[in-house]
C-alpha cells in the first residue's frame, strides 16, 4: 500500500508540473504556444483523475502509511490547483467569442504601427469584416454582441492632460510604451502587454483626439498570436477604461 500511495503522489506531482511548465516553456522558447496549449489540454483529464486519486491516497495513508500522508496531501493540492487551469480555460473558451482584436472604433480603429513589423502570427490590420471562427458573425459583430459596453470614452481634460493620465494608467498596468507622439488629429500612444505565464504579447493602442475642451479616447487591444484570446483583450480594455475614468 505504501508503494501505491507513493506512486500516485509522484504521478500527480509530475502531471501538475507538466501543466505548470506549459507556460514557461512557451515563454522562454522551448516550444511554440500551440504545443504549450496542447500540453495543457492533453494533461487536463489525467491531472483531474490524479488529483482525486492523490486525495484518496492521502485518506488511506492516514490509516495505513502515515509517513506518506504529507506527500499525498501535497500531491492532491497541487494537482487540484493544476487541474483548475484547463477547467477555467474551458469556461473562458465557452464564455467568449473566438476573436483576439478589440476596438472602440470599428470604422476607424487605432492602427498598430510601431509593432507592425515585430514577430507576430496575426496581422496588424483590423479585419473586423471577416467571419469569426465558430460563428456566423463578423469579428466586429461578435465583439459588439459579447462586449457591448466597450465604447469610446470622452474625458473632461485637455489633450496633453489626458495623454499624461494615459501614460500613468499604462504604467500601472505594467505595459511597455513603444511609441508616444502627436498625429495630424491628436495624439497616439502605442504599448505592449506581456502575459506573466505564457509570455503572450498583445498590442495596445490609445488614440486621443480633441473634442472641444474635452478629449475623445479610443483604444484597441490585439493579440499577436492565437485565435481566441479567452476574453483577455476585452478585459484589458475594460481595466484601462475604468482606471482612466477614475484618474480623470
């Protein structure tokens, strides 16, 4: 019985490590993001099973192999935590459209310029008229249906004041500013957001245009790789908008 508890614990820990490594392996170039995401999908069910088995082994070890109880409990906990990852990802897949480009202006979306030539799978252009995967809606229509609250924002501040506030908000969101300067009609700040686990890079553009004494703010957030962003770009736009409103 001790051997069974030990083997179950080791298997659960190994599976948890496999899921945990999917992100860093992608981030540091050991494999591409497709392999990393595929690894999570492949290990999802075995890890869920192993988590339950490790908990059963822990309960059994309380009576038969008490010395292994801490190891079995540790295995059950980390396997359960690892199993939560694919479960949560599945929920996000089901809850969000298969899009990866969010904008507040469909007719004239802020353009990706500074990052246009950087390594990417998704083109910098906005292709809102294309049909979204797994849908009969266009990408623009899918965004409007899923995230109707994402709209342009008008700030009660001058162009220069708004630009300064935007810089502070981007910094608070740990974004790297790639370009910051005037345009023919106003001001434009282009930034990049890098995810902690996988190291996915998303472009984030803020376009400012004067509206009388106020400033209209349009934003765009787009993933450089991937088909579905699991709602990450919409969440980023909402976070930015909420913080900008509070700061202004």
